[in-house]
C-alpha cells in the first residue's frame, strides 16, 4: 500500500459544498463516502486535489472555508483529471489560521514538509533564479 496526500476545502462546518458530506474534524479520523463507485466519473467517493494540484474553480474560496489534507491508498485512487476520488480517507492535517488563505498556506506547508506539494498546485507554476522577475496573466 502506498499513501498519497490530497488537499480539499469544506465549508466553515467541514461539510462538502456539493453533497453536504460531513468531513471529520480530528486528525487521524477516517472518512468513508455514503456510496462508492470506482468508475471514472464524479460522485460516489471522497474528492480532493492530489498533491494539492487541481482545478482552482472546484475549491471553496470564501473566507470561512476550511482547508484540510487527507491521506489515501494510491491503489484505490480514481484520477478524474483536475481532482481525484477515493473510497476511504484519513485526516492528516487541518489548516490553521485566521483566514481561509492562511489555512490554505498552512496545508501547503504540511504538503511541502511531506514532499507532497505538486509543482503546479492549482495550475500555478513559477520558476526563476537570481534577480528574476515574474509577469503573469490568465492561464
């Protein structure tokens, strides 16, 4: 069994936005979906961003959003492109901070410390060297 880390958001009460699933609020707690379907389609599983990488439009960006990291067995992971789903998750980290952005940064720090933060977390990649400057735009 190989463990992977996934990032996700919930509302202020740790409920999923699309199906009202109640996520655990304690590190080490296990989560199981009401239904599991291993088909490569949305729904019927626990969803997240593998290594913090995914479609930023699928996240809750409100200031009250809770960010958390869960671990899962890579052998059960279903890759849906910009997100994944799994049949079981263990809460590995819950973002700390005053704002949702603080909580996101805290989760990113956890992923980095565990060598699990993807290089294109939320499709944002930047590289540079001494005296570099960056300019960016859409995409």
